[in-house]
C-alpha cells in the first residue's frame, strides 16, 4: 500500500511538473513579447500547481524549486518592465488581482522584491505588507514554502544597518521585526502540522516535519547575519522573542531543533552574556525534549570558545558562567523527571568539560559536579545502562586528561563515590584508565594518604569486590590489568624515607587483600620497592650516621618476610624463593647476618618442601648457589651450614648432568675472590672431583642405556672450572 | 446588380456627429448583437450639441413630411422585449416638410438635459440613451437613424462611511469576526479588512470573498431577481486555528461594477453584496452576505 502511495505521488509530481512547465513556456513567450498581461496570467497559472495537497514535503520541494527558478525570470522581467516606465506601484497592485491566493502571494513577493529594489517605498513598509498578506496561507506546507520564498527574496533587501535599503533610526529593528515575525509564523505552521491528520500517521508526519525544519531554522540564520543585531538588541529583543516562541509552541520537535539552532547560529559571546535567559528557557521545555544534547552542545561551544583565546576567559568569570550552567542543569534534571540517568550524567560530563576549560583552577567546581552526579545516582545501585556507564567513564576521565596529574583527582572527594556506581567491569576499566594516566604522565604518588586514596579508587583491581561473583574474566585481561597494578606500585615513591615507609605499609595492607590470584603480580614490585628503600636507608646511614631514623632496614625486612610468606598461600614457591634470596642479598648488604640467614632458611625450607619439580629445582639451586656465593655477612658457622646444605641439594638432583653442573657450581661457594679468608682450595677441589665422578657416572649410564658414550660436554665444562681455579691458584694439581 | 441593391438601400444617408465628438471621452458599450462599440460619454445636465447631416443617395430626391431629432431615455425589460419605456423624451424639429436634393446639415442642441439614470446593461433590464433622427415619409415609411450614447453620473464621496464589522458563527463550531473598512465603495476602490477566527472546530479548506450583484426587475408579484457572482477572490488557503487573523485586500477595478441603483424609475434596482464564504473539507459552505453601496466618484484625471 505504501508503495502504491509513493507511486501515486510520483505521478502527481510529474503531472505537476508538466503543468508547471507548460505554463512556464507560455509565460516565457509572453515575457519575450513584453506582454505583461499574459505574463501575469500564465505565471499565476504556473504557480497554481503549487496549490496541490497531494505531495509530501519532499516532493513538494521539487516542484517548488522549479517554480522558484521560473520566478527568478519573472522578477527580471518585472525589473525591466519598471525600467521601461511601468510603475512599480501599479505592478504591485496588478498582481493582486489574481483570484487564487497562493499564486497571488508568490507574485506579490516577487514584485515586492523589485519594489524594494526600486527604493520607491521604504523596504520596511513593503516587507511589512508582504508579511501581513502571507497570513492568508494557513496550510502548513504551502505556508512554509511561501514564507520561505519570502525570506529568500527578502534576504538581501532587509533594511539592515549598512545595507543600501537602510531606513531611519530603528532600521535594524525593522529588519529584525520582519524576520522574527516570519520565524514565528513559520514555526506556528510547522508545529501545526503535528496536530493535523489522523493519529496513526504520526510517524510519517514527524518524518515530514523533520524534512521541513530547515525552512524554519533558516530564519534564525538570517537573524544571525543581520549586522544591526548587536548584543543589546540580541539580549533585549531577539533572544526573548525567539525563546518565547520556542517555549510557547510546546512542541517537542520544534523545541529541540530550535534551541539547538539558537545555540549554533548566534555568536558565543552573545550566549555568554545572555546565559541566564537562554538557560532559563530550558526547564520550561517539554519534558520529552532531549535537552541534554542541546545543553551539551552549548557547553561544548562555550568550552571551545574559552579554549580559543585566553582573552575571553575574564568574561566567563564575570558572568559567572559556571554557576549559571550548574543551576540550570540542576533545574532541568529536576524538571525532566523521566530523563534517563545517562542523560543527567551526560549533562554533568559536559559541564565538567566546560569547567575544566574555563576554570582549570577550580577543583571545588569539579568536585561539586561530581557530588551532584553522586546525588543523582544515589539509591539507584550499580548502573547497568551501558550508555550511562560510558558517560560516567567520560566524566571521570576528563579531569585525568586535563590535569595529567592523579594528585588532583585524588583530591576530589566525590570521585571514588562516582566510581562506585560503575559495574565491576567498567570500574576496572576506569581503574586502568587511571593507572594509564599515571604511567603516561609519570606521576609519582608521594604520600601515604594519596596512596590510600588511590587504592580506594582502583580497588576494583586490587581485590575481588564481590566475593560471590566469580570472575569470568579472560586470563589475559587479568594478567594485563594486574601487570599494570604492578607497574603502578613502582610509581608510589617519595624521597622522604619516613613517608616512603608509610607508603610501604599502606601498599602492603592493600595488596594483601588481593587474594591468591593477585599476589604473584603485586608482591614482587612491592618487594623491590621496599628493597629500594632499604638500600636508600643504607646509603643514608653511611652518610649521616648517628641520626635517629624512624624506619630501619630491619623493620622493612620484617615486613618483607611476612609479605612473602603470604605467597605460600598462592602457592608460588619459586617466586617466593627468588624474593627471599633477593631480600637475603639486601640484608647481606646491610650486614644483617641473622636476617639474611633467616631469609636463606626460608628459601631452603621452600626448596625442600614446596619445590618438587626437577626443572624448578635445578633453576632454584642455581639461584641459591649464586646468591649464597655473594654473601659475605655470614660468619663461618652459618656459612658452612648453608653451603653444606646447598652442596647437599646439588648432589641430590635427579638428572646426572644437572647434578654435575650444580656440584661444580658449588665450587664457587668456597672461593670468593675479594675475601681472602674464604678461599678454600681443598673444598673447591672436592667439589670438582665430585663433579667429575658424576660426569663419569653420567657417561656410563648413557652407555648402558643408549649404547653410545654420550657427549663430553660435561667434562669440558668441568675442565673450564679447573682452568678458572687454576688461574686463581685454587687447584694445586690436576689429574 | 447595383441597381437592384440600390432599391433596398435607404434613400439617404444620415450621420449624427457631436459638437465635441473629437474631444469627448468615449467608452465601450455593448450592443444587442454582442459587439462592443465606442460611444461618447455624457452626464446629467450636460448640453448635447451636434449636427445631423443627411445625404440623399446620389441623384435621388427625398420627399419628406418633416425631419426631427429626439433624445430618448429608455428602459427595456427583457421579458418584454422590444417594448421600450421612455422615461425621457425631448424633440427638436429640424425641417418642415419638403424635398431634399442634396446633402443638408442641421445643427441641433439639447441644453442642460436631465439624465438622472445611468446607462445600464443588466441581465434582465437595459437602460439606454439614444438620439433618434426621423425623416417622416408618408407612404414610403420613415427613415430612422439612432446614435447611442452613455450616461454616467458621479456622486461626491459620502460624508459618512462606516466600516462593516460583525461577529458571526455557528455555536461551538465556528466563530469569526470580520471587518470591511467601509460600507460604501467607489468603483475603483479597494476593500480592506480582516477576518479574525475566534473559534474553529471544523476543518476549513479555504475562504473566499465574493462580490455579488442582485438585480431585481418589475414590481409587486412580477418582481424578478437575478443574482450574479462578479468576483470570486480567495482569501485563505488551509485551515486556520483560533486566534489567526486573515487580511483582506480586494481591488475592485478589475471587475465590471456599476453603482448601486435604487429603484430606477420604479422599474428596477441593482444592489451589491460582499459574500464571505468558508468551505470545509467536506465542501460544505458557510457564508455571510453583507450589502455594500457602490458609487461612482468623479474621475480625478
């Protein structure tokens, strides 16, 4: 059925075009022969085609454009006619003899245009007459097109200041009055469309209306271009009149479109100076109007304006733009009860962007906005509206981007409250954004307090927020996000050792809540961060000895001990082992023998009890040997115990080659270059000989099982060791 | 051949010329056969002066019982065709009985002729002025020649000319208020006015303003009324809403109007009406008719 209608429409359109062309042809002939009477007759007939009610606005426009082109020719003719001595006043009367109103008014506008150009009467009077006569067309579509024609032909003939048609003192006002009136009438017609015809065609009608909206909006463009509209006139006349029409028409489509038009058409500085009036209209609009987009557009414009030049900023302060916008937004949200959450959040996000541009120094404004947002969100629980979530992320990201400094965000007391309304996934995402911002800007978080706040903010990453809800998160994503947490821990740093100590306490507190899955990621950076402090304290102690320091390496080692222990719950013995060894080494550097010994003990216990995989054992033993070798803090006894244990572990490895290698590595434990009292050539030899034995055994085993004598790599490696120690003077003889 | 035709031709040729025929204004006048002819224009109290020349067809003499010229004001009713009622009749004798051998010219003059009524060509009635020259011939039948002329009388602008203002409507359906700036219009006048919609509950399609002429002839039981619509002028296209006001500007000059004639010689009257017609989407018509007085002002130019 719809196809049928469209087909019919096509037919009607082509019939209309045919009729129009036919009469245009006769009109041309009359024009060519300077026959005014016939010209009027055929042009009126031609214009009668525009009287149709059958076409949709889209098709009607096509017909209108053709008529428009023809009317240009007619206008030329009228102009020539007056040059030939025909009185323009008579002509103006003559066209009004046409019996049908629509052709009559098109002709009248056309002659009116020539009339103004002739300057025989003030432009103002002619325009006033035209606009008054146009009232005769009450049919919305035909009326809109006629008035749009009037607007088109009068555009360059307004009695504007500086125009050649300029009139007396109030000339710009006359121009404005004319356009305003045309605008008002057109808008009325446009709105009226909505209420005509059956209710079931509502959708179609709304589509048709949106096709026509630019005809109405054009008037506002014209207003925007009138030179004589200065700020005063805009404030006193133009804006109040336009808004009055917008508010009073009570039409959703018109209000939305026209508000947007007003914002786009007039200059920013005018908006700034009339903000109160403009915003005052917003709460009066229909509840269904998408006011947030309108306001967001306004704020975006103002933001850009503020960003465009620093010179305009004082004006923003002067007019208290923020306060006005803030109040207006509050009112709009209040007025529009059923505005979706995301709408409100969008408004706040736009206001925030605006504030960041205009008042970058006013953190309290930002916090105020976030506070208002929290208030709006409160009692609604977590958001599950994806649009709203997106807006909140934008809202929260904006300050980060602007200040490039998490410090600032941490000062915003409402920031974490807003975050709480995000669902878990988005919360994490947002946390990631925060971390990324920190990383990108290389911001150090330098007080425990801020660290506390930061962890509060990103707690989505630090611990499972909802215990019951098992994370179905992708393993990769999880790793990714925990890696960024790990990186973040590195950024928590201050030169003040005392404060750093506090930070370490805070971090520890938080990461321990992370659960077994997170610990392997978070403990290492924490440990290293703590060790860094240890080293700093160490060097400080060397410099300023005797000073009472709050944080001692010992304390830190205690903390570390406890923290690493936590890894056993994961369990991650290998990682723990490495960390123990790191700590031991650090303790060694601080000459804290008992502490270092304790760490080693822990490492050994782990080795014995937890590390059962042979490959892991090999790696671990080598680590142990390597670390132990560098230890110099141990007394002979402790050292003997540890080395003995280490050699013992080495010879108990599963695979012969591994045994062999571990054993010859152990040889280094007895020979420290820089410590003369630790050069025990005998025990080195013992190790090497033992390694040789094992190598032999390995070869024999290979012979027995595979039938070949196997490689001699092990022997070469051992030889290498011999040569090394030989050079050092550690091996007396070589067999 | 020529001779035979000559036998049916009038024996002489009569021509009537006006003294100021060259300078006097001529207006078109419709003849009975539908042709339009330019004829001189007079008004009441004017002197009608001219001359009549009679030229016998070459070489023939015209015997007659006297020659006269008459000025007649006649009213002709179409239901009584051919029967003229003369409301004015003036006679001038031009010649005593005798014979005409050659062309002879007679001057004539009617001074300050009372011509109270205007020439009018209606549907059922015609009022005309004519000069009639008669050459009386006893046995052969008189030779008669006519010369039409048009009379128009001018009235001064009315001292009182109120506007027409009226509120009309159908209860709970349609209420309008309309205003025409005057109640008396001259023939080249412009009707200015507006229609204000107080209540609109019907779906209107358009609105027209019509000028109607009501010509009534005869009297008593024989009264015959004929109404013509002389102008149909569209005022509004589409459906207005409450509060709209629609302007009226109707130029009267393109229409063939006459002044209002009130009971001309007890024979006929011509009245004019403005008829405001509103048409709804079902093509129902709602109208309100108002009489206006038409008058002829002296042309300034």
